C-alpha cells in the first residue's frame, strides 16, 4: 500500500463513529510510520473538550489502528477515544 493512499481516508471507531480524515503521517528516523495525523470533525473535537481551532487536529499511534480498507478503523470505541487521541 502506498502511504499517499492513506491521505484523506475517513477514520472510524469500532462502533462506527466518524472521527475525521487522515491529514498527514508522522514518520520516525528509521522510516517507520508512527502516528496518523487526523483532521478531526468539529463535533468530535468539541466532545473531547478540545479547543476549536479552524482545523482541529489530533494524532493516533498506528498501534491503535485495527484495519485499513475503504476507511481506517481504530481499535477503540468512540467512548474511549479520549484515551488514544493526542490533541495537536
């Protein structure tokens, strides 16, 4: 899979909550993808108590990704999103 194909993909939780879309990737010095940088939906950012910037963003470690296909599924339910999402 090409990394560029991940950009713009919708990100969902296990229970189907649409979190946002992949905006960027964080890559380590050894060229390993470490985190997905997400452009969050405003409703999700508000529910998480994040400051509502023009483009609310957050990061999630790739270890929290359950699957990649037409969309990206996180290995967490919407109620636990606060535990895995780092505000940016």
